[in-house]
């Protein structure tokens, strides 16, 4: 019988040291900015994403993992992103004050897998719900920039920003783009389809011919209303004031429909085609789209953990990754010593020492080999004579020195 392989586009994490380091570092960092942690379910109603991300976005039209069951008529799916679920949770609770929250966990999109692009991937999400001030955008971007630069010591990253204006600005701009596209020839079939359904998505097209044509397309930031123009300038001034280095990418629109005003991405040349490891922006109407009577202007960002790990791989030495604690292995020489091994292990665990016990009756030679492979610091051997004398044979795996120690003294001996 063949073994069952991993599902296409998913990964097994066999070592989560770096993953956990990122989460811990982020937790510490965002606590300083007064973010608190929340968690929402992995399954949601499909409608949540249809209403918010846009029916014609790739995520909703092609990439949803839909859940169907014979008994239930619920139209459920695995979440493709976390902003809409977080807003749903906010509206369900309607707390008295605005929210500054973060969460992390798996997201699911049926994309074509490649390096840095998976069908199950993991994100850290931050959301600021209930603030219309553009200064809040500057604060969120600065928080992320400091995290990448100061905490994770990433030097290869670049921050790109753009401003989509108000929803009205965007509508007017979409009309201008439509006139432009009507006047050109040679764009691909996908772009032709996008032209009718969701025209600003054409700028996501990777086809070189299309990209060349769009170089002459009108640019959003050239067509902002006076009020939007003021906010756009304010954002850039405040980022500069805080010494956040950025470049303006006038073609940055991001893949989901709910954005307005600020959009941004942190990119790294190290990542190749999928070069963004964090993206976000403002979504002032998301609450309204979910049926809220009151408006909650908001903003947020998502960090792709797998991509961040790829960016960090070459600079791991510069990070203070936690070193594993010394490992103690208890080795009963026969099944008769297993109960004593359990008691000794319990004592060591209670003393906060990382301890494992080999309980399967293997030979001493093979247990030693295994302990060596695991990088154990000490082996604690329990044979018939040790059991009789209430001792343990403690062997230093580095030097090979060994000494019989009274069982009651083992913890203090190891602590020395
Ligand atoms: P988005 O939710 O599309 O705004 O993406 C936010 C971030 O999530 C991106 O910048 C990526 O780092 C990451 N991301 C998005 N899609 C994928 C994917 N299919 N595989 C891995 N990471 C992804």
C-alpha cells in the first residue's frame, strides 16, 4: 500500500523554531503599540468574503476552498484572509471603543503553488478598527517598519506605498482607465475580462505586453481629489518625519477590493516573483459592506509568515534565536527500571530540566547512539545495581565522564 502524500500546495513544518521566534517577537513588539491578540475561526460563511473582497477578485472567483456537506446547507469555506473575519467579529461584539488587534494562523487559497506561494499559508494580521486619521496609517506602517528593521534586522526590504483615494476618487479613476484601455490594442484575454468586471485589477497582470501598455495608463495619484491629495501628502510627510524610508509605487493596487486611500507592501528582492512579505492598507467601508449601520473606518496589514521566513533564512545568525536548553536522557537498562525512570523524569521535569526517557528496552549502545544524535548533554543510566543503591549513573555526553550520584542529589548535581 502506498503512503498518502501531502496535499498539493501545503507544507509540513518539522521545526518551528523560527516560526515561533517571529510570533514571540511580534507579540512583544505590538504590545508596545497597544495591540491585543484575538483569534477567529478558520471556517466562515462564503458570503463574508463575497461581500467584502469582491466577487471578481481572484481570491473569491477562483481560489476559495468551499466546504460542502450532505447534511448541511450552510455555505461555508476555509478563510482566505483574516481582515473580513476580524471585522465580522468586531461587529458581532461591538465593543465600546475602537480596536487594535492582531491574530495569526492559517489562510487557504487554491493558487498555483510555487516558491513562496502555497494553498495553506500563515499570516500575522493586524487591524486598527475605528480610526479615520491618516496619522494612524503612518503609525501602523512605522510599527511594521520598525519590526522588520529593528527587531528582525532585515536590510533587504523595501517599503512601497500608494494612495487609492476615496471610493469616489477610485470610481472616477476607473473611468479614466477604461477610456485608456478602450483606446489601446493587444491586451491579454484576462485583462479584457477584468476591463468589464473589475478594471483596476488589470494592473496586477504579469503579462509583459500588458505591463508595457499600462506604462502609459493614467496614474491614480495624479487624479486625487483635493482632500485626498492633502491626506496623501500628510502620509508621506509623517513617514518621513519618522524616518521611514519608502518609495511610491503608483501601480500598487493590491489584490482585494476593499482597500481605499493608503495601500502598501514590504517587498524583498530575495523572494523572486512573489516578492511581497507584508501588505496592507485602509478599508474605510468594510464595516458598511458587512451591514453595519455605523461606519468604522479602519486599516490593517498582513504578514506572510512563510515569506518572512524565506527573507530571514540568510540572516539567521544576526537574530537572537533561543538556544535549546540542555537535554537529559534517562536510560533504564531493563523494563524493571521503567517505574524508577518515570519517577526520576517527573522529578527533573518538576525542577524545570528538559528531560526525555527511553522506555522501549533498547540496548545501552543503541540508546547512547540515539542520545548523541539528539545532542543530549547527559545520559542518566538506571540499571539493577543503581536501583538497589538508590543511585543514578550520570554520564556527561561531551566528555564521556561518568559518576554514580545518589538519586536525591541528581537535580542539584545537574544544576551545577
Ligand atoms: P494578502 O492577504 O493577499 O494581502 O497578502 C498578504 C501577505 O500574505 C502577502 O504579502 C504574502 O506575504 C502572504 N501571502 C498571500 N498569499 C500567499 C500564498 N498563497 N502563499 C504564501 N503567502 C501568501
